[in-house]
C-alpha cells in the first residue's frame, strides 16, 4: 500500500512523510513482489533531488529477475508419527529457508508463517518445527502469493500421501480419519493458531464426488491403451488470511449524486472497485456504476495497510459496510428534513430517498445540494480491526497424463472445492481461484530460477524462465462449500491466495501417482519433462 511505502521511503531520504506523495492506482498483478521497498525507489527520488528535475525509471524484465524479491526457496525435511490405525500423532519439520543475498522486508517471517501452519487441517497433537534461514547468492526471497502457507501445504500433503502409501490406507480415508472435526471448533493448533470454523471432510467429499474420484481406474485404463500414464492427486489445505492491521476509510455522496469510496487497500487485478461498489449499492439501492473508488494516493488516502495476506475483502469490505451504514443513516436524516418526515420513514429505492409507502422522493444529487448538507453529513466513516485471522480451506483434485517417451505432463482434469465463508461476488471469487491454480501449476511443473556455480543467473528472461500458458491448463471445475467465518461480521474469508496453496501439492501428487507404475514415489519440483523422463529411464535401468 502507498502509506507504508511513503513511510519507508521518506525515512530513507530523511524527509517528513507528508513531503512525499506516493501514487500507485491500479498497478496490475502484484502477488507479493510489489509489496516491498526496493533500492530504486529512494535512488530515483534522490536523483531527482540532485538534478532538480523529474526522473523516471521503469524496470525491464531482466532487471526484475536479477533484483526483485522472489519466493518459495525452501528445503524441508518432515516426519509424521502415526499409531497402528493411521491416526496422526506428531509432526516434525525442519525448514531450511533461503533469504537470498540481502534481507528483504518480510524474509524471515515467511518460513515462520509456514511453520505456524505446519499441521494444516489435521488434528495433530504435537509438532516440532525448526526454521533455519540462510543467506545465499540469490535474489532476496520474500512473500509470493500465499507466503509460507503454500510451502507448508506442499510438505504436509506430500507427507500425507506417503503415510497413505506406507499404511495401505486410501488417500482420501487417511485424510478423513485425521481431519479436525467441526465439533472440535474453535480448535487451537500446537502452533497457537485458532481455527474458528471449518468442515474439512465435507469440502473433500464434495471435491472427490465432482472429480469422479471413485471412477478413476477406468480412465487410467483407457489412457494406458493410448500409451499414456494417467495419475490422480489430491491436496487438502487450510490457510490464514486477513489478520493484523485494520482499515479506516470513507464513503461519501458527491455533488453530482454519485458516491466515492476512499480506502487504503490496493487493487492489483482483484476487482476491489467492483466488490466495494456492490456493497455501497446494496445499502443505498443504486447502480454500482455510480460508485467510484479512490486508492493508491497518499494525498487523499491518509491511512491504510494496503493489500496482502488476502485481507482486502475480509477487512476492507467490513469497513466499507460500516461507512455505508453510517452514510445511509445521515442521508435519511437529510432526506427526512427535506421531505418533512422522520428519518425512520425514509427508505432508499431506485436510486433515490423515498418516503415509505408513498411516491415522494428526493434524488441523491438534490440531497447533496441541501443547505444543511455539510461535508460531514455527506460522508460516512468506517473502521474495522480484525480480532483474528480467517481460515479459508478446501480440497484440490488434479488428473494428469504423462507421455513416457518424452516426460511431458498434461493436466487433463482439475476440480476444487473451497470454503470461503460468505461470498460477495462469485465471479470475482472464481477468477481469483483460477489465477492461483495457474500459478500453482507453474510452480509444480515448470517454474524455476537457475543460477550457475558462480552465482550467475541463467533464467534472466522469459526465454529461459517458463510460465504457464493456456495450453498448459484446462477448464477448472470450481465448487464452494462455505462455512461463514466468525472473526468478522460479514462472515467473509480471504480468497486471493487459496488457489496457489492447494494446487501445487495436488499436481505433484498426481504426477507421482502416474509414475507409480515404475515404482517412483518422489520427485522434486518442478516436475519438468526432462526430470520425469530421467526418472522413468532410471527406473527402467533399475528394473533391468
């Protein structure tokens, strides 16, 4: 967000924060890497100060690869203790986390956050987690969509599949046996996370039904006839979102009869303006097109924690709701005075204030022009500080086909069932999940930053760094099974990062399932064609 950046950069420059204006507006996809203060920000400003004129700078793709924070560079060892019936007893995790050559803003916090979510949606009484952070010659490592939670979910869901294989218990049943039950809520984990609500088995069963999990054997046999290896994988996840700082902002009636939201969250593709406008429109019965959002300008937005940790809707939407409620009450008073009735006799209908049971109305534009319509009467303020995090959760199911002659993996089917609490805008929600899954697929199958032995970056452009394209993906079957959160009055749970958390382990579990014919039980990400081909070749040599 602009306010945090204003404070950080002004501190580096040794000036008052009020003397620095930060403007970001709608900047496009961020996913964590745009959150941090980078060296170029104060350097460009210092250059402008010394030159006495404006200085502009835009990073190119190679500069981004060479200098901006990236994510997910952990080496993790994990062990699970089970009883004879397959019940999880204890989890031991050691995370070796790369911080890069220089410490980024939240670098050490990311593996710690992952460790606090190490037990996932499972009832595991004991956990021993150790984080060891090291400096290397790489770029700084920091938050990337999910920030520690994808790393934790990946390790745990790979380990749960290993437990299923070692015990002979079906993958879905060992999960069902160990899920935290709804009757145990609120549930305190060994790492002191408190899950307020959750029906994890219900989400899993719905995902498996939609994915036709029980009929997979027939699809595998059909693929075998075509010379393909077909595998199916699943991953159940839970993540923490929308904790920490609150949001303060306003909703105001403008002189032209439109409305303006001023808020400190930062949209970068999520559709905040649409969701927030929807809230104002519902309270005042107006067209959402008449609502505009102002963000990303420290001259106008005086406070705000920005966007991160999937907080904008669970926190920002509550703030907008409260501001809308206050404004609505004030507009009822103004309309009541103008129409000579009590404020309780005023309703909002068809874009105007109306006396209940009559056709007597006054437009919002006319309300704004009333002599008694002082600025404070035309502005509603709202604030919300979350008492605790929200905990979205769900299950992803992925099917893949692998060509054993090339090692190429194709995703052929993908199903997800999520619990996001109450839903504000289903279309925006679905878009967030789709994008997150695509990024998780990229991590599982292709994305990798490569350095040579001298520390030279090899993957310094999109010629060498592969990202998912449409041909690498498939239509996603998206379902929800929502249980409202209790940590905010709207029952919302954060949704911006969830798709990237459950997808990666589901894809890798599917790849390993497809390769099980060769006795292959593990593969390190990314599961590239060359790596898969090498695994198959090595298994063939071993068999001979």
